[in-house]
């Protein structure tokens, strides 16, 4: 029975994955909170994968962190995305100019005198360029599983009758 279940699990995973992918539309405008997210170029949509865990006899379905990072999880459950580091500002040196403090949304530049100032300058520059983004909850995986619950048992129907 376990062998038959493991053969059936990829079908169920592919089915749920397909529903999740179809729920994400490609559009330049964001979706309303509570609705599935929209993807500008389709990277979130294309990052949804599934894998069968044979030892646990289960399927894992969701966006690949290798492709889209944490944004899939943030969209599903809501939350914040921290600023991304920028490499070009990592070249601050002692004795050169760099940001020393932030006044409002503006950086104040001055001569960097210590290693701590150089380190702080890098952090200030990183955070000033990409603001923290807050995302409302836009679930797409949970609704896909909910929509597929009625159909998933059919994948085992033929297996139990001795088919395949």
C-alpha cells in the first residue's frame, strides 16, 4: 500500500501546485489584501514546486526559497521584508567620505575616522536605499489546498481497486 501511495502522491502534489499557480496572476499592480498575490514577471508563480517525502509519505508544496527568497512565505502569511544589502556601498574606508547619520529620510555624509564608523556607514547606506516593506496577508497555498480537498481522494480510487 505504501508503494502505491508514494506513486499517487506526485499526482496530488501536481494538482495542488497547478491550482496555486493558476491563482497567481501576472500584473504590475498589487492584489487586494486577502486575495492571491500578483506577480510582476511571474517569478512567484513559476517558483511553486512540489516534492514527495518518501519516508514521511507526504508531499511538500510551495514557492522555492532559492528562486524568490522569503517573499512567498511573507505573501502567504503577511509580514515585513527587511532591506536588502547593496554591495556597491561596502567599499567605505577610514579617511574617505561616507554616511555618518540619518536626518529624516536623508543621509548626512562626513569623513569616516574609525572602523566602527565604516561599519555603521555600510548599514546606513544599505537601509536607506531599500525601505522595509510591509505586506498584508495574501494567501495562495492554503486556498489551493482547500479547493483541491474534494478531488484529492480520487487519486487513490484506482490504487485501492487494484488499478495501476
